[in-house]
C-alpha cells in the first residue's frame, strides 16, 4: 500500500532476518483468524471488513482465503460510493468507502470539527445535528457497499471488525436499518452480519496461523 508504510515498501524481510518470512495483508490475516477460530468458523464463503483508520477486507471462498493476483483481493475499502467527488484515495479511487467512513479522513470530512471517529460518534450519541448527519451518511454508504459486496460474492455472512465496531449499537442499529433498504433479499434471503471475535489480536493470530500453514506445505 504505497504511502502507508514508508521504508517498508520492497523491504526484503527474509534477507534481513536470514529466516524464511511470510508477509500477509492485515485484513487477510484477520479473516484467517476469524475463519479458523472465530466468527467465520465453519463457513465456506464469507467476507470480512475491518473498519478503522481505513477499510480493509478479506474474502473466504470454499473455506480458503482468496488473495488473487499479487495478493490484492479483498480491498473493499477502495470501492467507489461517490463518483462525483474530486478527492481520490490512496489507490486513486474517487469517493471510496474508506474515505467515507475511515478514521483517516475524519478531520477533513467533518470540516475540522472532529479529530477522531470516536469524537464524532460521541457527538452523534449526544444528538448533535451535524454529527448525526455525517455519521448516518457514512453508515448509509457502508450499507450500500456491503449490499454490493453481497451481490458480487453471495457470502454466508459478513464479518465486521476493526476499531470502529466498538461503537456498538451506534453503528450496528443504523447499519442494519440501511441494509434492510438496500440489500437484495430474494425469497427472504438474509445475509447475517457478525462482529469479529478477536478484535486487535485477529491480525496477529491469523498471521501466525498463515505462517504455520506455509511451513507445513
């Protein structure tokens, strides 16, 4: 992810440590943990979204992590929800869901009123008009994105993780309401939302499991 980890781009970890080292996307690692031990255990097809500084993601197909070409699959955060904006995210996508809800843009999209998503949500809980509009607009765009991902992949569940999930009902209640509006549910079909079980440790657990699986091959 150019620009996100200066100094680590093209860094050869194996040469540096003189050991065989595997590098894994953080959201892919989180999905690996959730699929093996957590909210995705027993599922064959699932997607995971991590809501934090940005929006990460991972795809589970037939019980296996799908990484795609160059391990780039699952970057759900770089999906456009507002093509009319002139701003572009780190992958050059205009109006991405990452920019719409990620903590990295909160100061800009709140016109300098809030420095963190936590501050925005606390103002929303307090009934502040601007915060209510901004937060619900962000959650609405998230629901539209999730509905699109469901249409594309048809998962058994959508797992939601990351720091923003700590908002609890302030996130999940409006998100489910918007999903009722946008999700395609033929014959009453409904794709459940599942909170991730391992919080900040999911990436570490998944990375360890991924490395172990590679060393057994």
